[in-house]
C-alpha cells in the first residue's frame, strides 16, 4: 500500500515538474503578425477625431497616465499619455506604457504599422503578445488611423515606465495558447457613418468604448466570456483601491435591466454626471465627454438588444463586505 502511494506521489511530482518546465521554457512567444499598412495623417480633422476617441469613448487616457493623475483625467483635463497606470491581478502586474512620441521612453521609435498592430491584433512592438486590455480589434480603418495620427501629434514626454510582468499563471496562459494575439471578428470596415443610429451605437458599445467587455460576465482568471451579452455580472475585484464591483445588467429587461426604464434624457444626463461611486472602474469621466450623437446612438442600441433576465442585487462592495457566490 505504502509503495503504491509513493509511486503515485512520484508520478504527480514528475507531471508537475514537466508542466513547470514546459511553461517556463515556452511562455515567451513571439508572433509574426503582419503590420497593417496604415500611415498616420497630419490632417487636423483626422487628428481631432483621434483626440475625441482617445480622451472620450475609447478612454485610452484612463490607463496611459500616471496613477496619481486619474482624478484629473476624470475631471476632463487633457493629461499627457505618459503612462504608468498599474494593475496587479492574478495573471501578472500590468503597466500601461508611455504612448507619447518620446524616442527613448515612449512610442517615438515605433512605426505607424506597429502602433496599428498593437490595437488591431494585440501584438506588442517586439512581436510578443499584449495582455488583452485593449479590445479595439474591430475599429474601422479610419478610426484606427485617427487614433495613431493623434498619438503622433502629441508633444513627447519623457517618462520611463517599467514593463509588465506575467505571473506564473500568466505564463501558463501564454504557454498553453490562451493568451495570444487577437483578430477582428470580421474584416474591419474602412469607415462608419457617424450618426445616432442603432448601427453606430452597436459600434461604440462593442468596439470603441468596450461596454461589452465589462458588462458581460467573464471568468476572472482567464477573461473568457461566460455570460449573455450586456447582461452584467462581471466581477471586478479591486481590493487595493478599497472597493470591488459587479457590473449591472444593461439589457432592456424591464425587471432587472438598470436602464430598461430610463428615457433618453435620463440616460444622457446620467452620462453627463460622471462617477457616483469613488473608484468605479467604469471610465465615467471619459464617457461624460461623449457627444450627443454618440449617447443617443448608445441609448437606441441598448433599447434594441435582446432583454436578459439577470438580477444583479448590488454592484458596489467595500473591502470586507461579502460578495454573493
Ligand atoms: C484598461 C487600460 C488600457 C486602456 C483603456 C488602453 N490601454 Fe493601451 N495598454 C495598456 C496596458 C496595460 C498595456 C501593456 C500591456 C502588456 O504589457 O501586456 C498597453 C499597451 C499599449 C500599447 C503597446 C505599446 C508597445 O509596446 O507596443 C499601445 C500602442 C497602446 N497601449 C495604445 C493604446 C491606445 C491608443 C488606447 C486607446 C485607443 C489604449 N492603449 C487604451 C492599458 C490600456
Ligand atoms: C471598465 C469597466 C466598464 C466599462 C468599460 C463600462 N462600464 Fe458601465 N459600469 C461598470 C461598473 C463596475 C459599474 C457599477 C459601478 C458604477 O455604477 O459606477 C457600471 C455601471 C454602469 C451603469 C449604471 C449606472 C447607474 O448609475 O446606475 C450604466 C448605465 C453603465 N455602466 C453603462 C455603460 C456603458 C453604456 C458603457 C460603454 C459606453 C459602459 N458602461 C462601460 C463598469 C464598466
């Protein structure tokens, strides 16, 4: 009996050792993904569109800034995108790099194609994979060019940001191909008509502003989507900041959807108001600067989607408060 147990133990140890060796020797993968053939423009209307996206709906500015500038960005100041935001989660410590055109510490040395590829395919300038914080794969060519054109137009700011560090779990995700480059769901459109229609609202909610990524339930460890679109229930555990959140249901289900009974005016006013909860991970400041067209389009889109009954009893939890199972 003792012998059998010892053998089983030995087998388990060998399996673990092989797995660890496999993970440690294969996680650091390089991906040879073609660089999109996009050129930044110096046209002022293109740059203006890029700036609107970066500080507004695409909310790049809520991450690519020093941590202590978050409240300034939320208030609407146009803080330089010199990077530094940090998030310590089970797959690793992630830091948003400096994306001003500084040659040494920013994006000055990267080509337009490298910048476009980071957003469209989630591949870093050095061909390694980026952790999926930036689900902008389906941006239209025009909006992607507008964003990189704006990035190029900023004054360079010197600010060295340490690179991100995957934990053992993050390395395992990479080794087993769960963390990999992303692709657009279909061939991205060249451009889209900017209008307060359901179609444009769908584009903002799913691609530009990523309402989808937070308001759909996901597995916290792998990031995999497990819930119905926009039905809420995604847990954002942010104990370091003192609060954790469960996102509300945005579908038009009369009983359980938070906005199901709001009219367009109430919806727009809620967005103009900014955050109610301190440290809400939703980029309310950036979204409070959305223009009327975008907000009306979003309102119409959320009215049009499939209602899902999913009661989220409570969305905000102080540290120590028990979250439902
Ligand atoms: C939720 C936070 C967040 C948002 C929003 C965000 N980023 Fe990032 N970004 C990051 C992090 C974190 C990294 C580094 C990820 C890693 O190291 O795996 C990164 C990496 C990058 C890189 C890669 C640079 C390189 O080394 O190749 C570029 C370019 C970039 N972001 C631009 C943008 C732009 C433009 C936007 C808006 C359209 C944006 N980001 C929005 C967090 C964010
Ligand atoms: C980074 C994650 C994140 C993103 C992106 C995000 N949300 Fe949220 N949202 C939350 C969280 C967490 C809450 C609950 C805390 C709060 O109310 O601030 C919330 C709350 C809400 C509420 C309820 C507000 C209230 O006062 O009852 C609405 C409406 C909403 N989000 C709509 C949207 C829309 C529309 C988008 C896209 C334009 C979006 N959210 C993008 C995380 C996010």
